[in-house]
C-alpha cells in the first residue's frame, strides 16, 4: 500500500473545487444569479408551477422574461423571500 502526502492548503482547495463541481447550491447559495423555473421551485421547495407564478405576479420573487415561454428567476430574491418568511429571524 502506498501513502500520498499533500499539503493542507492544497487539500482545502481541492475539496472546494470538488464541492463546486458536484453541489452548485452548497452553503445554500445557488451558483447562478438567474435560475430556471425548475431550480426556483426546488429552492422554494414547492411542486406547483401555479404557486411559483403567483409569487412572481405578486412581486415576492423577481423574474425576467426572455421570451413568451422562457422565464428566469432571481435566486437572490428567492433566498430573500425565504428569509422574510422564516419564523425565527436571527
């Protein structure tokens, strides 16, 4: 059996790169500012497109319409909405 020695800093950087590649929402923050409706629903933990559209129409979540059927949602506004709805604010 062989032993591989690496420096601590290299191990930390390598671990961060692996996490960035495999978990884009690590630490609760999405990697992209604008996310698809599916990703927005996942962040909000909802299953209904109607609920997502209601949040968009009432201004609770920001959205950008790129074309008639192509809408992207602002991930920061989703996180802010979740924070505003939290029961125990810190």
